[in-house]
C-alpha cells in the first residue's frame, strides 16, 4: 500500500490532530513557563539545551516507532500522526541547535566551527539536524505527490538521523551512559524491526515492484 | 676534647623548598592584601551574608582573599552539584544530601609521616582558626562559581602528622558508604573516590581543607563535613567528604585519570589554552546568571597564576594537563 493511498484512505478528525499538536508542543510550553518563572536552576542554558535535545530524540524515536507499531497492532490510524511527530522532532532539534549557537556559544562562530571540526559529538549532532531539513521540507502532501516513489527513498534518511542523534547523545555524556544507552537500545529495536523488509527488498530483483510502505 | 655534636634534624622538620619559598611570597602577598582589606573594609558591612540554613561556624576569621569577588547565590551553589556518591545528575546531590552522615567524622592521616593518626571533625573546627576565603571555582565542565569557603589551610593540618621527605604526594580518599549513598550502589565510578596532589600543591597556602561555606557548615551536597578546595584546579580535584589522607612517594592514581586518562589528567590545572577533548576550556559560564548571560574568558590557573605558576615552571602544561 502506497503511503499516499494510506493517507487518503483515512484522515483523523481535526480534534485528534489538534490534541496531538498540543501534546507535541507541551514540552516547549513547560520549558517556556519554567523559563518565565525562573525555575530552570543554576545553569538555565544547559537546562534548555538538554531538555530540547531530549525531546527531539524522544519524538524522533516516536516517529520511527509508528510503522512497526502499526504493523504489530494493526492500528492504521497511527500513520497520519507520523508527519506531525517527525516535524515536532525537527522543531525541537532546530531549537536545540539554535540554543547551542545563540545562548550557549553566544553567536561566536569561530567557537562553533571549532566545536564542529574538533568534537565528533557536535559534528554528528549537526549532521543529524542537517539531514532532517530535506525531510521537513518534503513533508507536505504536495511534495509527497510530486516526488512519488523518490519520496520514500529520500525519507529513509530518517534512519541515519536516528543513528547520528543517538551517537550525539552518547558521545556527549560525561559519565553516566545509562540514559543514552536506553535510547540506543530503543533505536536498535526499531531498526531491527525493519530488517525483514530490508532483506526482502535486497532479495528482490531491482526494478519496479510493489512499494513496501512498511520498510 | 669535647666533640661538637650536630643535632640531627628529622626529615619531617625540614621545610620543603617550594613551601618556604611560597611562604615568603605569601607573606608579601598577604601584607599587601591586608593593607588592601583595611582600605576596602567598611564598618558594619558583612562581606558574606549568611543564608541561615545550617549551623554557623564559630569564631570565623575574615581574610582578604577574594574580597573583590561577588559570591554566587547560595541556592545556586547548593542545588547544582557534581557529587556522584549522592547521584549522577546535578540535582541528585541536593536531594540525597540527607543520606550523608557527617557525625561522627574522623579524618585518618597515614603513610609517609612520623605521626600517623586521626583527627575528628570537632577537633578540626575547634583547634584550628577557621578562615573565610572567597575563591573562584571552575568546573572542568566549563561552569564557574565564586564561593566564600570556610576552612583551614591544609598545610596546617598536615604538619601535625609530620610528613617525611618521602612524602612526595598526598592521596585523598572520599567517603565509602554504599549502604546509604545511592551513587555508590552502581559502579559509575570506581569507588571510593580518590584524588591527589603533589606535596608542594598540598602545602600551598591557597590550598584549603574546607569545613564550611557562606559562614555555615558545608551542606552534604557540597562535600560535608570536610572537603578539599584547590582554587586553581578544576573542581573535580577538590575531593569531597574526605575520610583519609595518605602521604605517598609515587603519584597516586586518581579516580578520573583511571576512568579516562585521555580526558582527565593528574594536574588538572585550570588552563584556557588546553581543551578537554569534548569541550573548549577557553570560556566559562558563571552559574546563577540567567538564560541570556554570556560566557566569559577563563583565566590561566583560574586567576591564581601569580600565586601558583611557579609550582609548574618548566613543565609542558599541554602534556601535564
């Protein structure tokens, strides 16, 4: 089943989309409230940097979980929410990057460039963010239609984004790697769930065939 | 004929060269500082306001150290801590501080010394003059603070135990209490926490054995009841909740060096020109200054170069980081 067909088949009610959007915005709203009421602790820049990074990663993994969950549970209604989750992940990642450049580095571009060149965890973080840009730009229905089968190929980049994002968290941790390792484990499970589809695709002779949305 | 006998001087009585050299320099600096303090002191103006949370330290002696610095807000300094024994996050140490038992508390001193023994926290508080010194604190993670410590120069305490000439280093060991301290139930770090100093660093007049901060006894999350303060080194050198000090001949293997020798060195002197592999050390962020405060330049030896640079003369500081 093509994604376009799937999207056409069923659309969630507006209220459901509004609720989903509100939920995705909730971490930002809480952050804004904490900032406005001076409840970000002694190092507020670090707090907003960590919280936006955490939510970017959580929402990214949630995006990646839609397809396997849909397959295992048969909940077709999950699919239309995938774009919202992905865009929310991108929004938090972008915010995370902006906070790093503006608030943490104080727009000192030499420092930012040195960080990217000398510190692998910054480089992979930036790569993850950069790879999300084409995905966000092509997330509209029009772009989906225009790109056709290429759309899906392009959006497989999301797996690379997941790997880079988890590496970014893992390599930036100073001491306790438990939390990033939990994220790495979840990502590994989500990637493994795609393995059968990938293997099937490899086994198939190249050429036009039924496009597998579940890959 | 009467032979003249030269009395033998025990090696513990011989003051190491860097120490007496330092003492002269320190006396000079102190004389200048005292003069400055007299000029700056205004009657009725308390330098450090007491937060009124814990027991005040009796007979506090104000000093000229850091009178020009503005202390970090008490709540910020006591809610944002690295004290892994009490938990790995910045908030955990304050939340778990009640689990730390600080009485009774005994400091054992042993190793290359003539009078090994122990001293209780009450004796340290009553037998030594408690000095208030305002120092800059710089964490290896690039945040910074200004702390009005209370304590005793470490050299005064160590002298009691008469280190011998074999005492080239001191090794400091922190509390080990996995039954009570949540952070010690997981092998996040190899427990107990061990830090070390070269003997001349330990005997340096700036090096403090702290018993309090902000005029009161130390909060658990800041290393109660007894911690080291070495203001020209990254914070992790300043071991918290110390139970043992050992005089040793060889450089001790310290906790962070054991864990990641390419990221943490034995010296760990604050140095804006030598980066940690994962972050630049050129700039620091003072805590408690809000969301829009900018980083400021980090100073060589955290601003104490005048007092300590001589300790490292001739050393390649990018190699001995």
